[in-house]
């Protein structure tokens, strides 16, 4: 993994400041401390920070083709590059390195924009073709690798792996986007394509952006989406066997590295399955890393230890305090914009631990979204059956009234929290799911925002993020629909953002075998009862896994990795709003993790208008 950045003059060939480009590049030094490089020519500047993983002696970036007319800066890995090299050599291309980066420039020459469909991996890159005066910007299918960009009033297009790279440019306007604030308080992060700034954006997963000098500003174009094409399944056993073979291949591709490699091991079925696949394909013991907590109620180390014992891994464990808040100020600098998932704390710690032993770590991220592992999917399916039995015109007044009258009982077991269920049943499918996943309800957000801020919103509501994705979803199955919504929002905006920032803060590359697009394209087409059967999520994965491992991690309940915030603890750490103030120049950046944490430890007084 690496960090990339760049400046492109869309209207002419004005000189690009080397000093400015260097400054933008160095803001991402942590992403690639091994090497750095710049490429400048009239109207274009590309920067790269390298974390050397493959072809350590060559493969420096920016990297050019044979005559220097095509140049690329690339963050990520192309796992099938070894299969593409002979195909490109047969077309007459000459390779000077053994890196996957060089495949990109020759693939562009051979196949143009369609080259991205040939790549299997995680990637974000920007490629410049001087002959065509074209800048081609790409983000991988699931959004494992980030890509931020902005169009400036000067006619310049700037981009970077992190928002801080764009913020180093003095012409980037830092006006806060009120719609992004509304979305943040609903989701706990700012979903794609917005950022906290009005003029800066994230390139959505599975999209490209093609800019031609002198032509009108282009819009991102989608090159891939989850297919949800039905898969013919003869029987359950056959589906299990094919799943294992596909997972083995995905893991094998992600074990290609010229540096020490290991895995995160939480004790859950996803990471345990990945470790098992690695152990079966490795001659040496697999390096595994786990974080435990000093509170036994939240500690899963015993499950990770069972997997370690079975596969004889080289296991590394550290224990952190359940109220480990010392990182909060540091994390504000890592994330650049408001982010409210407190599991960022243990994720940062496990990446810190892993980097002491390896330079690449495999993870189990993506399993819950694709195999329907979240408990909310089970509750959604119950609610959806009730919605199907009664038209919305009857449900809205009936359950809306019950929801208003029934007392709120967040402390009680889910089956007794009827208020939330009644409120969800009074809504349509998308609005009901949004109600279940949002951190603050519509009513709480309305009470939280000042009148002047509400006027800026002009009636906009965060549920529109889900409605936009639902409108183009390639499936009409209710369970598949909400899985799709999570893939487009929670997976990329929360989970993958968290892992990328935490790992890159330590110059650690994390690879996700369960986010292989060929594997997950196949999984998306499986019958839903092989994912969620009765009350059992990840049904097929757990069934097959029990035959391989027999570890109790398959049946153990997975606890919520978000940190618990004991009453009064918020006063013991400085509010991150100060760091976001520094980052954004916006005094109202108090829309911070502190709001989220307060919600988990004590009731919020939403009458306090934080946004002014």
C-alpha cells in the first residue's frame, strides 16, 4: 500500500509548483515511509509515497511505460498481475520491473479504460496519458483503497489518498457541507461521495473518473457493481465445497508478498477461516495478532487461542484497557473528518501490534455484509414479513401511534424493545432499515440542530443516501437489498475507512480475502437461505467451517467491538472537536465522537443546539 496525490491543470499547461506537490505528498508520509517520488511536466504533477511490498528493488513510482508517455501513481495491489504479464508481453509490451504497478500502464495501452475490468485486487490509481492528454482516476470495486478529489476554482483538479493531502493545497475551500453533517449524525461517518467539505469528494467504489484537458468537467462513471446473479446450487454440500475452493484461491492470491506476512485473528468465524486457509497453504507458521480487553465481558482471546492451538500459528497478543481513550486526539488527525465508530481504538491497537511482527496482514473484513452475519439482518427480515402483510397506509398510523406511546427501553433485550420495532414498521423498507441503523433518530437530529442550520439543510434527510442506492440496486430480494445498502455505505464508509486509516498510520498493509470481487460476486447470487437461515447468519460459512475446524468460535456469540464508555469517562479525555477544528477551520466541529460516546453511556440532551 502507498499514498498517492496529484495536481492536474484541466484547462491548460500551467506550471505545477514542485514545492506544493511535495508538501501534499509528505502529508501522507505515514502511508509509504520507504520511498517517495514526484513526476512533473507542464500542467501535471503526480506524487507517491511507497510502502514496499512486492519487487522491493524496483517498482518505484511514479512509473512510466517504455517511452514515458504514460505514467501512473498507484496505491494497492493487483493480485492477478502475474497472469496478466504474459498476456501483455504477447501483445508486444516490454516489462522492466517485476511489480504489479507496471501492469497498469501496459494494460492501459492495450485495453484503454476497459483495463480496470481485468484487474483483481484493491487499488486506487491515477494514470496520465500525455498523447491523449487524459487523466484516468480509478477506485477498486469495494472501496478498500480511498481516493479523495476536488475541482478548484483555478481550474486545477487535485486528488489524494487522504483528505489531508487535499487540505495542503491553499486553494481548497474549507466550507463545511451541511448535508454531510446531517449524514454524519445519522450514520456516524460521512458516506460516499461526500466529505465534510462542500468542494471535496470521495470517488465511489467501482467508479472511474476520466478527465481530458480542455474539455468539460467529467462525472464519475461506474465500471462494476455487485451482480446478484442467481447461482445454480445443486445441493448444500456442493455449495460448501465451491465456497472453500474459491476462498482458498482468494487467500492464496493475497499471500503473494516479498515481506513478512500474517493475519488478524479475532476469534470470529471470518478471521478464523482466513487463518485456516493461510495455514493450509504456508510451510511456515502463520503470524497471527489479537487484541484482548481487561474486562472479561468483552474479551474474545480464548476463541482466538483455540484457533491458534489448532493451526499452530505464531500468535501475538496484547491486552488493552476497555477505557483506552488516550488515542482519541490522535485518531482525529488520522481520520481528517468526523468519524464516530469507537472500534477505531482497538483497530488502531491491533494494527500497532501487527506492525511489530509483519508488514502485511490479512483480515476477515466483509464477511458480515456478504454472508448476512449482522443480527440486524435477522430483525429486518422479521419486520419485512410484517410489512408485507399490511399496506403502508394502514401500518403508518397504527404502528406510528404505538411507537410514540410505547416507552423507550434501550437497556432491555431486543425482544422487549418494541418501541423501535413499532417505529420501523410504520415506515417503508428503506426508511425502516435506516431507522434501525442510524445513530440518532430523525427527531433527535431535528432537536440537535439549530434553526439556522436546519435552513441550510433545506429539508434534506440522511435517509436519501440509502434511497439513492436502493433505486439502482441490482436485486429486489429484501435481504439482498439491505446487504447491498450496507456494502455501499457501512462497509466502505465505516469498516474499510477504519482499517485503512488504522493500518496506514503504522505503515501496515491489510488485505481482505473476503472482498475478492469474483468470490463475492458468486456469493451474492447464492440463495439467501444459505446466508441467513432461521436465526443463523453466515449459515453456509459456519456450516462448512465447523467441518474444517470444530472450534467453538463458530457458535460463540460475537461481541460488539466498539468500546464501552463508563459513566463520567467522557470528562477524562479532551474533546476531539479541537483536532477537527484544526483540520477544518470550523468552530462547530463539535459533531464528534463525543456525541456518539455520550449516547452510549447516558442520554443526550438533544435540545442543545451544537450546530450553529
